[in-house]
C-alpha cells in the first residue's frame, strides 16, 4: 500500500512537471526562436551546476570517461533532440496539447522494444493498458488536429515524432548501462551538453541574443524549475525504480493533462473527445500498474536504501543501476 501511494505521489508530480514543459514552450514561443529559448534555458543552468560540482565532488567519484561519454549521448538524445523537436513544433503552430498527444505514442514504442533490447518482458495485462492508452491519445489527437484547421502545415505534426524517438533511444541507452551514476552528476552532464549544442545552434542561426521582453524570462525561469528539475529528474528516478514500461505509461497522461492546462491558460481546444481521452489515459495507467507483481523488486528496495543513505550522511549516491525488469505473466 505504501509503495502504491509513493508511486501515485511521485507519478502525479512527474506528470505535472513534465506537462509544464509544453506550457513553458508555448509561453516562450511568441517571444523568441526555439533555439534562443533553449539556449538561455540551459546556459545559466549549466553554469550553476558546474559551480556546484566544483564545490562538492562527491557525486563524481568513480565516474569513468566511458560512462561520462554515455551520459553525454543520453543528454543529447533525451534533452537536446527531444526538446528541439517539441519547441520547433510549437513554433510552427502546433498546439501544446497536440504536441503532447503526438509524443504520447512513446509508451507503445518503448513497450514493443523493451523485450528484445532490455529483456523487460511486458505482461498481457500491461499490453492491454498500453493499447488502451494509445486509444485515449488517438481520441484526443483527432479532436485537437481537427480544431487546428489548415493554419498549421501538415508535416509539422510529424516533428514531435522525431523527439519521441529520440527520448525512447535515450531511455534504452541509459537502461542498458550497469554503471552507478549519481543523479546530480548525470543531470550536470546532460545540461552542459544541451547548453553547448543549443548555443551552437543559436549562434549559427544568429539568434543568440535574448529579447528584452519580460515574458521571455518568465518562460525561461518556468522551464528551468519545473520541467528540468521536476519532470526530467523524476523521469529517471521512476524509470530506475519501476522500469521502462511503467514510467512510459505515465506519458499517456501528458497529452490530456497538457490539453486541459492549455485550454485553461491559452484557450486551446478542449471538447468532449478530450475529456474521454483523459479518462481512457487514467484507465491505462491503472491497468498497467495492476499488471505488475505487487511485491517490491530488488531495485525498489535498493533505491530506498540509497535514499536513506543520502538522508543520513548527506551523500548523493544513486541506487545501483541493474538491468530493469518488468514482471511477466
């Protein structure tokens, strides 16, 4: 019971924080180019994280060059590639809700590849939940795309698919590693990688100078605090504790939650189909959760031990990163 409550609280925070990234992108879309917004999101963040790393090096002990290189690749895929596609799609006119809806097919792709790539076998009930979630995403996507009309080019709707594939690739690349990497060290490497890549893109496009509009800096602050520390950090935490299938199932909730948020904040389309999609997405999460064994896994127990160690001695060591497994039936 305690484990389920913990997953619910952590999962709810993850959904809200991750969804806030689409809203933040929408806030900044009207003030600057996508590369400008992304550059100024990550450059200050990278400077702060490097300064913290210089003062406290506990999280960096034992990190090899090979594993650091792997984390650079993970950051380039999960942050740079994913975010660039999301921001560019929204800049083209795709609504925040629709972008999240298109990204919602990620769980099905990850679930289909989990078995052959990571030996994470998905139970029949979990597959039912994955397909149920896809049905909810399709329901809301159809409604939002129809409401968008002809103002958005048809190919713009394929841009978020590239980001989805980039994030799936990063998930499996990280999941196949057996090395211990502290979350703070991994986040620093990822953010520095994104800062370098987005700065290069912005400078190359002549869009490095930030606008003077206060809404630009509001969007930047929003994106640093909520999606980066909240959504991105919780993504890897839940993946390591519960597995790829369960963390990606939560992605089904991003679409309807973002659609509701976008409707309230920006007046984006929200009709009966969107409400149905929200209900179906919630049902999908419940089905996938019940498809897993109720007993605690060794990974969850080890993660709890690591959390206890952080509270007692102030260290930031991550739980041992073993091969992720989704119970099969």
